[in-house]
């Protein structure tokens, strides 16, 4: 990785104000998202507080929950981390600070429009693509502007060999726009029926595999060696992970529609490629844990490292689970059950959200120009989130197996509902832990940002952003 050497232009390498702004917007979105998820869970224990209120009907609240975790929290969090990491990796600043602020404010406007549009009933019938159709052009334009903003860092890099973070980020920026167009335009306007379902399946998985995953792993390859102060174990393994992701992940999406009218060769291909992704993920996990070798004490002393490696363990579990659940034998039991809900929560919150929280934990004091207001609150957030997520995952997987076997035995539908209610109550209680942890983290960020500054400090990024 290149050193923090300023580019030829007389402007800062890192625009700290943009980093801080995106992190603040990310956590604000996360607070709204987990609140929505908790409210939705109350439906399953017959305690939903807005029964009969159309704007806050459970289905709409659920879509707010999923969209804000993906496009609000993760998207903002990744952008903030990219503004910090990519210029440092390449030794070149992003294209223009004014463009960065334009993207920031327009994106927050898009999120507000998505929030209001979904609650008003304008959602599309595409999982993870419920954004109202009149919002889609703005999202596609935003994806293009992100390439314009970040790719010059890579194109102008003076490095003879680009570090793997730049590989992941470059591919992720290009894939994001293509994936969004595929999922939000083709099934809606051009490809109906089973063919449209196949494309929808590809979009559901490629949003995770070709946007969230390359951004997450690419940033891990920057932050983990930086905090550990040692190089990554194997550059060769990192490239195997990159090319394995690029080759196998785009083929996975059809596994959402096994035993459907989609041609069986496509279904079999999705099963094989999903199992292959687990092999690829294992090489990445080995690479990071070998990097940690000799510095294992930092799992105790460094909260960001703890967030990162807990997320990696969860990632290995969720991919191992995925490799099993896509087999045709397992699908006979787990399809349409809470098993799948537990799987998706583990990967989106237990993995990538943990990584973003670790990045914010590491960078926020540098951006605010002061130490955390209450470091213990962040530790509480970690433990509440980890225990809550683990309990939710185990609970939903167990509920899914119970539901699947009851359905297989042709038990009445009501029997599966009644049998699932204790598990749903446990899911809600575990959600309470997660919500409390996230609220603590957000409040700690706010109090840290506006705490009295030490007299000796330089002007913090947050003050510069406010100006």
C-alpha cells in the first residue's frame, strides 16, 4: 500500500468531512432500520402497535427495514470508508470534493424519497428492489457519479501493482450500476414470468455478492493490516478470493428458485457455483486469520478488530449454511421457512454491518478530534449485537427446521404458526438487544462529536464539515 503522500494538487488526500458525513448518515439509517425490524417482529407475537394504519402496515415497515440497511447504512458506511481508504491505497485523491458533497446530499434525498415512497405504497414487486420506480433513474445516475468520483484514484495511481483493495473497489463500483439496472428495470418492464423471476433471483444475490461483498472485503484488506500493523498474509490468496468471487457469485441467484419452472440446468449451475463460493470464502478467511497470527491479543484489546473477525466467523458460517441449504435435498425442508430469514440476517447484519461498525469505531475519534465519549458503550454495543444476532440466528434456523418438517408431514398450516410462536418471541427479545446496542452506539457518536474539544487539537473533520 502506498504511503499518505499528497498528490501533486494542493488539496488534501482524504476529505475527512465527507467521511464523517457518510458515517453519521449511515448510523442514522441503521437506527431507523433496526427500529423498523423490531416493530415488524412484533407482528409475529401479536403485539404490532400500528394495526390498521395503512402507512405503517407491517409489509411496508419491513421494506423500509431492508432497504435502509442496504442503501442507507451499508451504502453510506462503505462510501465513508472509501473516502478514507482508497486515496491512501492509491496515493491519489478522489476527483472532486464538490462532487462528493453533491453525491452525499442527493443520496440522502434518495433515501428519504425511498422511505416515504415505500410507506405511501409505491414499492416495486422485487425483493431488495422495492425502491419506487421513479427513484430508479436517480440511483443509476448516482452509481455512474460514484465511478466518476472514485475510479480516477485508481487510474492515476503511481503504484506499479495495485493493492487488492483497489481491485475489489473498482469491480464493485462497476458491478453496482449494472446489477441495479438488471434487477430494477428488466423484470419490471421487459422480462415477465419465470424468466423475470430468474433475473430477480440474480439481482437479490448480486446486490450482496457484487456490491456489498467486494466493498466489504476490499475495505477489510485495508483496515485489518492497518490496525494490526502487519502486511496481509498472502497476496496470492487475496487474488484467488477476488477472481473466485467474480467468477462464481454472479451464477448464484437462481438458487432462490429451485424446483421452479426455470430450466434445471440453470438451477444445477446455481447449486454448484454456490458450493464453490464456500471454497473461495474459506481461502479468504484463512488469509485473514493467518494475518492475525501472532497478534491474537488484539481481539481483546482492539474493538474494531473484534468487530471485523466476529463478522468473518459469521461470514464463514453463513456461507457454509448457504452451501448446504442450496442442495435440492435441503430445499425440500427449508424453502420459504424462517431458516432463510435467519441466514439473511446473519450475512447483512452479522457480517457486513459488523464490519462497518468496526470501521466507524476505528475512525470516528480521528474525525471528531477527540476520544470516544464512553468507550464502554461501544463494548456494550458489540456484546449486545453479537449475542443478540447469534440468538436470533439460532432461533430462526430452529424455527425454520420445525416449520419445514411440519409442512413436509402435511400438518395444518396453523400448527406450524402455533409451534413457531415461542421462537418468534425469542427473535423479538434478541432484536431488543440489537436495538439497544445500536442506540447506544449512535448516542455515543453524537456525544463524541459535540463534546468540548481539547485545546491542543487541530480542527476536527466534523467542524470542517459544519463550516
